[in-house]
C-alpha cells in the first residue's frame, strides 16, 4: 500500500490489485491457522478504528490526516 499511496515518492508501480489485500490476508490466515492481530496495519480489524481525543478530532475534520487509504482500496 505504501507503494500505491505514495507512488509520487517511490515512482514505481506493481500492478497488484490492492482491493484483494484483505481477501488474501484472510486466505493466508485460514491456511496457516494464525489469527490476524486487531491492531495489524492495513488488514487488522482495528485498522480504520479511531479512539476519542485529538486523533478522532483530526479524523472528523479531515479524514486524510490519518487515513492515507480507504477501506475500499484494500477490499
């Protein structure tokens, strides 16, 4: 995802369909019988959750402040 959302900096493309990231993560989780930590970046169940306080205030004012990708972009 870093290569996709910061393509202006990295100046590379992969051709990876990022909308399949969550599906692929779940497939690997099931095959390996290893749970994904809730706080795991990008695919964890809390990846797009925000607590109260200044962080949540920032998200409410401008979501792009803390979320450089959307849940839809990773599936």
